[in-house]
């Protein structure tokens, strides 16, 4: 610990030694899974609120002794990284008191580690059936700057700021769950694919022109000018390559109308 760092408070866990069989392998694992910053010269690391060291002088004790529980932001990506970087998912995740998901893993050295993920609240993750998953993925990425999190000809996950916002599924691929749409039926009847809180609304409108997308409703204010402030954003309605109606809306309040001087004088 450097001189300019504050010494941990009395009773705080301030340093952690973790047994390792191969320090480089353990360092790669913890960096990939939890974002710890390794320093391989001394086998040390920095983790949020803690520093420590991997050591080959102590043997792993997977079935006894204290157990370290590490917090993570997301369950599935974290468990997938565990498997990808030489660890083992040892238990099926379970919900603890409705507040957090708990799972146990073994790191590459065999240390038993717990993972804690906040349960969170339900959130929309729409899935639409499309003819060409890869083409639709490119279309949505260009339109809104979304990022691919899966890729492939049958299924795609698209992220915004790390959050899943849209799933694309090939319309004629059943997988284990059967077809997700009715072949030949009109798509999206009564349903809008809505993207709100878009910061670069004008840039998106420009990209719509570059994509040659069909515009259903030109850019407009919601509610119309002079009709109160409601959500006070701008919208544009377009068709995606499969005919779904897509709405892009700026951040609520972006088009808020200030009180005119005459109205302010009456208050």
C-alpha cells in the first residue's frame, strides 16, 4: 500500500491472499471475470476496496475454511466468463430472499468462490422475428449505435450501454421452442419497437436518410407544439427491413416549452 493511500479502517478486510497453482492463469481469470487489475511481477492485484496477492505458498482448500463472496453486475455474462477462463460453475444460481442471486464457482486453482448479483427488477427485452438476422442486426447497429452481443444467422442480441434492448430471431428457425411467429402473417400488428431517451436524435434522423428507411411519421413533438408539456420529446416513426414500426424518441423533457413572458407575469 502506497504512503498516500489511507490505511483501512479498524476491522475492514484490507488485504487478501489467494492460493494459486499458476499465478498467470489465476491473474487472467480474475481480471476477465471480475475486472481485478493484476501486477504479475509480484503476483499482486488491485480489486475494488482491496489489494492482495496470488501465492503458490498456500494450497487451495475448496471444502473448508473462510469463503470469499465477490459482487458482480450481471449473472450470465459473469458465469460464462468463469467457464471461458478456466473456472468451474459449481452450483446452480439461486435467489436469496428475493434480493440477490448467489452462485458458487471454483477458480483455476480450485478455490471455492461465491458470486453475488443484485436481483434487480423486471425490464423489457423484446424479441422480433426477422427474415435476415445479420442484415437486421447491421441495420439497427447503424441506426442507433447498438452493439452485437451474439451474432450469427439465427439469433442476435443487441446492446445499448451494456444493456440488452433488442433480440432478433430468424423467422423460420424453430429451435427448441418452436416458431415465434405465424408464417406469412403481418408483423407487429399493434406493437411498436420503441427506443426512447435517444441523445443524438438529429443524428439518428440523418442516418435514417442514409439507410433509405420508409418514414411513417416525420419528426414531430409529443405532444404537438402548444398542447402542453406531457413527455416533451421529439419522435420519428419508421419501418425496419421486415416492416416493423420503429419509433425513435429523444429524451423526455428535451422539447419542454418554457412559459411565455405573458404567462409568467400572471403568476
